[in-house]
């Protein structure tokens, strides 16, 4: 049995599965059908966190229905044996559990998808290109998480000056790193504002455990609702009453091209960076 082909074909519309270019094994994508029920809801929520007494507010949550994606294309090879090998390899790659799926017309975004159906239809000899063996391949994918995410994450540096955070059409839950040095128990406050400059949420830490040297930092994970010192100390007990684990929300932007929401610190010594992936419905 021949080994799968491994030659990229830039003249064909591309589909990548976990960063593998499927044109390398002769798959030419010609149609993508998406089914996604529109609409988001943003319920307010609070939760109890281990390591902290009482409840704490979480920023507006979002809920949406799963997305279905159907990809259709032609598998092309120079022989029947090669065609069988390439279809087997495409199926193997598609069936690796949840995969990152992206397309050449939006190659900076990917979906988290799981294969549901893999259908192969042989193309009769009379319809084949000269000297080519061909099958039509139809794959149906389920995206339980319906969002598309940017391939390369975004990093925004901030200080006491408001740092604008570009967003897509869905919320992004960032990791925020705050850098030392810091002494005493004063801590710091992060302020999240909408594009108009109005305060939407604040997140404050206070306590002796918040002290940092010039080489240390504190990481706030807005998705996991964790706060950790770089020395490994859990700092949830230092989260101030009224603090909110917030999302970077497109509802707080003025439009798809900005101005965008901002983040700033209240103390000059406590700048840092914001790490996240933009996401789209």
C-alpha cells in the first residue's frame, strides 16, 4: 500500500486539521456549510471559591448553542491504491478526538471540532480528470464550543495608562499577570472600562501575601477564577470584597474595529500584561 501523499497544493482551497495541511494528501475543499443558532445570553452570576470565605462576583457569562460544520471536497490521487491510502490518512487525522479545524479563507481562526460523520462517495471513471482517481468526501463536525478562536493569542501590556484590548464578537477570558516589585499589604486594583471610559468592573487584591520582588508576579486567571503568586501561593483569600473576575466583552466596545474596552492598574509599580485569544461567533 502506498504511503500517503505529502505535497502541499497552494492552488486548492485549504483545510487544516491540527495544523496539518490536508492538500498534502490530495484533499481539495470546495464547500463549507455552517449551522449555528444565533444568539447569546449574558446572565449575571456569583460563585463560592475554594480558599475564600463567601461568594465572589463573576463577570457576565455567555451561553450559546453548539455549531455544526459540514466540509465537502474531492480526494484526488494518481492511482486507486494511492487514493485509498490518502483517504485512510485523512480519516485518521479527522478522528483524533477534538481537533483544531481551520480554513484557508480565514486561516487566522480555528474551531474546536469533533468528527461525527465521514462519508466517501466514489466518482465514476467518466467524471474523473484524466489520469486521476477521485472520491467525494463529506465530513460533519460538531463544535460543542461554538466559537472560533484566533490562532495566535493576543498580548496587551498595561500600566496606570489604560490599555485597549481588541476583542472579537464574543467574550474572551484573559490571564492577567501583574509584575513586582511591591512591599507591604496595599496590593493593587485593576479597573476594566468600556470604550467610553466608564468603569464596568474592578478587581482588587490586598494583604501581606501580595508582596512581590522585582522578579516575581501574580497571575489572575479570569476563566479558572484563580489567583496565584509566582512562588506558588494561592491568593484567593486576598481578593477584596466586590472584586469581579471579568471577561473582555464585545458589548463594551464601540464597534468591531474599536474603540475597545481597556484595563489599567491603580499603581505605577504594578504594570503587567493581558494574555487571551480573541473569539468570534
